[in-house]
C-alpha cells in the first residue's frame, strides 16, 4: 500500500466524519438564537471545568478560608472563557468548510492543524483570564488588598515559567491549566479523535 493511497483513504474517512459534523451544525437554530445558546453552554462548561480543577487540584482553597474569593473568580472565568470558546467555535466551522474542499493531502492536514494554533492561543488566553479575573475580583473586594494588574500578570507568568522548568514539582498547576483550557481544546481533540478513527478503519480494512 503506497503512502499516497494510505493518506487518501484516511482523508476519505476523515472527511466523511467532518461532513456529518458540519451537517449536524447546519441543523442549528438561527444564529440570533444559536449564538446566545452556545455562549451560555460554554459559560457552563468553563465554570464546571473551573470547579472540577479547583476541587481536584486545590481542595484546600475550595474548603478553606479563601473559598469566598475563589467563588467570585468563577464568574469572570466563565464569561471570558466563553468569549474565546464561542469565537473559536465559528473559526473551527470555517476551517472544516475549507478543509472539505481541499484535494491535496498536505493542504488538508495543514489546514486542520490551524486548530492546534487555536489550542496554543488558548493557553495564553487562560493566563490572561486568571490575571484579569484575579485583579477584577480583588478590585471589588474591599477586604482584600488590590494588586496592580501588572503585578498579577507577573505572578502568573512566574508560575508558567516555573511549571516549564520543573513540571513534576508544579504538577498541580499544569493539571489545573489543562482542565481549565479543556473547552478551548475541544476542536483539536475532535480532529485527533477523527484522525485516529480514520487510521484505525484504514488499517483494519487492509488487514494490518
């Protein structure tokens, strides 16, 4: 089996799955109704991810004295996260539309890899969300000292650098960031799933 035929078969199955995804999207309500519904859904997903990450990674903060502060943080986190996720959702739809009309394998793969760029951008967006949310909540909390937003940015940047240098020592922070960014990674995870599904079909079809 030549590599060109192998890639062609994978892309054929992959495109069928993406076509079904796009067809399902086309059954949506009118955009004037769909966008608010989608936004609210992403708010809920982001808040659920936030609390799951907090409870599993930092339970001492959830049940300890700072719990009131972290309860308030969920609101800007949910709102800002939903803003990014809603925008990236429509970018993903556009990427799928374009990918389905491409004929060359390298163009198809490169086009869908744009969702990897979205996942990378999402990492920096999560950082911004927590910088802003921390500052925002402290600004309206009279009992808590309000740090300058640039200070909060420096704190979170130091945590990111520390996580990169010492991943084992900072496992909880890395885990927390991955869970929080899960909703923004959905397009990338979807493509990985369909890629593996298509690869499996081709291999079993060929008896490998």
